[in-house]
C-alpha cells in the first residue's frame, strides 16, 4: 500500500516528455505491456499568441502506483523520481510538497495516488 | 564514488557499476548506472545517483536495455552465409573459423589486387567510431575507411571547421561538466543565454553532452534561444525562437552578425587581440541587412535584431550548434559564421560560454599512430583525398561521395572486399540514395558485418557476421566527445556475457595479432586500456573502474597562456595564430575566405520551376527518445511508444491535401519516395514538412527484395548523391523539396 499522506509533485514546466518515469515504473512494478503505474499524458501543442505556445507533458500515477513502498523503505527514491530526466518529480509528505508548490508558483501539480 | 564497482547481493545476483555508451544507445554520454545480473541475465538497470553528470537520470533506451540484451532476434554467435546473398540462410561458426576465413580473404585481396581494394565502413555515434579507423589502418592494412554520409555530414564538418577557424578541439556549451563539483564550481558561471542552433539536445545527447543539462541550467537561470525550423518542446520553454526556413541558416547567422557589428555590441578587446580579418568580415556582413535576411529566412526582421542584441549583451552566453550545420552544402560557412558569433561576443573559452578542447584529443595518440602502419604510397591511394583537401586534412577517411563513384565505376580502382562496422546504411540513417549504394555495393565480392542484429545491410551483404556485445557485455572506456573536448573518461565494465560476442577493440586486437602482430601487443581490452590511460593520466584501467569516472578539469582562456598551440605560444592553433574570421585555409582551397549564404540546391528559390511540382520543403532527422538512428525498432517497450514513421505536417497544408491525423501518406520528389504516417501539428510551418529517419521493420520479411521493409519508409531515397559544398562537405538532409499525397491503401 502506498504510504498515507505522501504524494508525487510534478513540475510540468520541466517535464520534457521523456517517458523515463513510465518505463522505470513499469520495470519496478514488473508490469506487462499495456499496464502502467504512471502514464505520461500530453497536452498537444497550440499557440496562445504570436510568440507563446502551450505544450505540456504530465505523468499521471495510476491505481497501480504504490509510491514505491519497498524502495522508499530502503531509503531510496521512487524509481520514477530517480530516473526522471527533467528532475521534474519529487516524492514526499503532502504538506511539504504543497509548500514547494506554493514556492514554485507556476506549472506544478501534485498527485496522491 | 565508492571503490567497489562489483557487488554480490544476498539473493545470489550481483550488481556492476558502469558508464553507458553503446551499442545500443547513442553518443559517448557515459550515463552512470548499475546493472544487476542473475543467472546470466540482466534483470535490472538502475541509474547511479552518485554520477556527477547524470545523478541517477536515465533515458528509456537504457531503461529497456534488458529487452535489447536478451532479444530473441539478436545474433550472438559468428555466422557464415550458406545461401545466396539476400537469403536468410546462415550457419553458426566458431570465431577461429571466422577469423581464418577473413584473414585468408584479406591476404588474397592484398596479394592480387592491393590492400586498397578493401574498404571499411563505419557508422555514427557508436563506440565503433573510435575503432573502425584502427581496424582499417592497423588490423587490416587499408587506407580506405569510409563514413558513408554524403559530404561527411555528421560531426566531421564541425570538427574540421573548428580545426581550421579556431585550431581547437570540439566547442561545447560550458555546463560545468569538467568539474567534479559541477555547478557549484567557483570559476563556473551560469550562461545568461544559451542559443541552440539546429540542435535539440534533450533527445539527441549529442557527442557526449548530456542533453538535460540544458534543463539543469534553465533551473539556475539560463534563458534559451532556439533556432529551428520546427517548434519543438524546448522552443515552448525558450525566451526566443527563430523559426527559420530550412537551409537558410547562414543568412540568418550573418544577419545577427550584421546587427552586432554595426551596433558595436562586440567584444572589442577580444577582436583586437585574438581575431584575424575583422575589417573584411565587417564588410561582408554589410551584405546581410536584417530586412534582406528576413526575406531569405522567413524570420521577422524585428526578431533578428532583438535576438542579436540580447545574445551580444548577455555575459556569458553560450551556443550549441547541431547537425544542421553539417547537413547543409552551405554548412561550412554557417559553422564559420557561428564560431565568429561566439568569438565576437567574447564567449570562447570563458566560464559559462563555450569550452574548447586542447589541440590533441584525450587518449588520441594511439589512434593517430595506427595510421603509420600504412606506407606513404598506400596512404596516397585513399579515395577522394586529393580532390577534397578540406575533408581529407581533418578526417582520415575517404570522401564518401567519391567512394560511391568508385564503387560504381571501378575508378581509380575496383573495391573488392567490404567490412561494415556498426553501420546499417542502406537503412535511412546516413547515406544519400541508399538504393544506389545498395546496387553499387553488390560489386563487393566478400563482406564482413559487425553488428548485434541482422539488419537490412547485414542481410543484403554479410558473408560473415561477427556479433558485437552491448556495453553491458564488454570492458571499455567512454570518452565524451570522442576525446576532442573530453568532459570525462568513464569506466565501462563488463557485467555479463551473452553468447560469443567480441567488442570492436577485441576484434581489432585479434585480427591485428594475425596480420600485424608487432603493433598489437595486448591480450585483452583491459590491458589495452591500461596502456592508453597510464602514460597520459597516471592510472590504469582497474583504477578507473574504482574511480568510476575521471573528470580532467578545465583551464579557461587557454589562448592567453599558450595552452592551445603545440609550440606553447599564446593564441590559437591556426595558420595566423588567431581566430580566423577571414579563413586563410578556405581561400587556399578555392572557397571564399568569408562566410556567405548560398541557397540549398533544391528550394523554392533556387529551383522555382521544380518547386511548382514539389511545393513543400522537406527537412528530416529530428530525434525521438525511443531510438538511436536505425537502432531499437525491435525493442517492444520502445516500439509501443513510437510504432510508426511519422511526418509532421501543418493543419492548413493537411486540409488542403485531404490528409487527416494518422493517415498514411506518400512523400516524394525527383529522386525517390517514402511512406509515412501523418502527424498533423501546428508546430511546423505550412510550407515545410518534417520526416523521421532511421526506419526499417525488424518484424517484416527478412529476405530480398523486402529486406525488413527497408525501402518502404526510406526517407533518404529522396536525397540526391553528391550535392555537396565547394569544400566537399554537406548534403541536403535538412533541406530539399517534396510533395505529399494521401497513400492509396
Ligand atoms: S512512485 Fe513508484 S510505483 Fe509510483 S509511479 Fe513512481 S515508480 Fe511507479
Ligand atoms: S521522467 Fe520526468 S521528465 Fe520524463 S516524462 Fe516523466 S516526469 Fe516528465
Ligand atoms: S543517453 Fe540514454 S542511451 Fe545514452 S547512455 Fe545515457 S541513458 Fe543510455
């Protein structure tokens, strides 16, 4: 069971859409093809105005995510967090992550799977 | 890092620390990871948080390494062909039999037709890049080593331009990679702006630059300027984007320089002391006022002026130049202009600017020496070397386009034996007109292929197939930037053995021992690497394993202290001793000494009549996280993410052509055609399409004429042969014309 009161922070300003979270998680949970512990979603690119674009990736943990309870118990980072190329994920207690979200201010989300 | 690099685990498995390179994967990035082996199988790949560059991060090509290593289609024993060429009929043989056959053939061709009748082909990026030259020169004894991309258009041109203009090793964005304390290093500065020109490093991890370092620096305050014909994801996080017409790059660079010089935003001290030919250069940029450049490049005039100003005023600013510099017949002039841009803004060899390597490559001495195995008269026979001095002075290969001509005509002599090392180039990876190469290569009487899978190229030509190990299966040293501006040297440690594979250097040694035993004294890869490391760095391979990796550090402003020249004088290692804004060598070789814009050979402006029939500009080769060139198409997890070859097409253009998202379409032009799936996206200009490279289909019929469907989505069939620049570099991969229509089926 995922540790209660803990979550994953996603800084989607810097999520580069690399899929490392998805694949690292699949390896960790030993999931077959077609099942995910976290799934990368894409908000496909569109133009806000002449200069600016919106294009976001955001990985969404599924019901299979147990917040890497075994790894965390061993003092390691969750597999998705460790391998994340954008270093755009963080694991921690919800209150702490909420504080970090407020500090960052933009393009940040939290999941409590 | 802790000393212990191999650990026994309680469950009977063991874990080996290593730095990744290839095969499979990419350029020498050397990401840190731990490989866990149980019962002879790689069961786990985990990023190493202690690695100073990657800090645990890994891309999905390494995260899926077990699928690659234990893939049922992998060839893990030496094979000999028992059917006709193109038939999928093979027989497993021993290494001894393979080597005996090869040595007998080599000796036969040498005696009857001369050593030059043998040619070695090499691919790009893989570890083989360091060893296919010694394989040719010192193990086989031929002067003909070939990288078969038209105009040598990958990395080589940028290295050559840097040699001639800066007299230094490869220029790289300073991301504090040389220092163990990284971004905390006291001398290092955060670049205020980083300009990425025809380069998307997040996906490509070019030459040893860990691409997501860009994100590290953005988090520390760097702003990004993207120069790219496509809006990629990084463009949406950039401060400025110059979305230029493919192939118009040199005009744009000169336009930026026009603003910087005329508004006197350049570093006067640096220009005065360290640049040659400023007055002539200043005169030349007058031909590129922003309004004219805007017309040529489709980039608004105001944007050109604004970006020129912010880049020049930023202290420091950095620039990463990409493959778009190489894959352009006008690319030498682009590279020249971009080096002038960083020089004039005072960003060369300064903290947070551009780092440059010393004139001699790290661990490069041995590679240079292997060439002395060839007598002068034999070296003189290197194909295309005399005709193309700007290519052959910097690169120890044949000229690629001349090589195809030689294969087709038998002139100046007939090539008879081929050796393909990690190069699957009838797939749309690097050759222009791969169908023409395919026909021409039929004339080779005997071929050896070194690879990991039966590729279309191997199926078509191999008489003997020698299996390569992945980086998890052999000892080696990862040298970022191939040693030309090494951020670090990393230990690649063998974690397991699969079948009977031998690495590039092991094959060099084994073959070398039979043909030239005096120059191949080593008995193992580890022994070889110790001999390379010890004299230069003072430690052997076992010590490198214990260190994990070695960062050499970095000295800024080497030109002030005589560290860039072999003679120890201050300045740059060029003819004039300065950064050559006016190139004495280009002039000597018959080209313009100053940069100029030239239209691509086929464009709406250079061939307006043809463009009526082929109204779209085609650019190719953007990277995906799921593959490295033609690799990885058989890895299930990766293929599920990118199942099909995609062409990006603007919604307006798609509507006009009756094409919907996911439709199969035909892209065609005067030279060839290819089948792609439409990805309808506003990120591409309505007059431009982008098609992916590297596609073949390992799941399809292996035999001739199908060859794993290699001709179906082969975008390089649309690229003409020998449309190269005046100095012999460049091709049309980034800019040609085409039309697109819906496929019938
Ligand atoms: S925390 Fe663990 S289980 Fe949850 S998504 Fe990340 S890797 Fe998967
Ligand atoms: S690993 Fe990180 S950067 Fe990559 S897709 Fe997942 S969240 Fe985004
Ligand atoms: S860049 Fe990717 S493929 Fe290359 S070594 Fe690093 S993780 Fe592996």
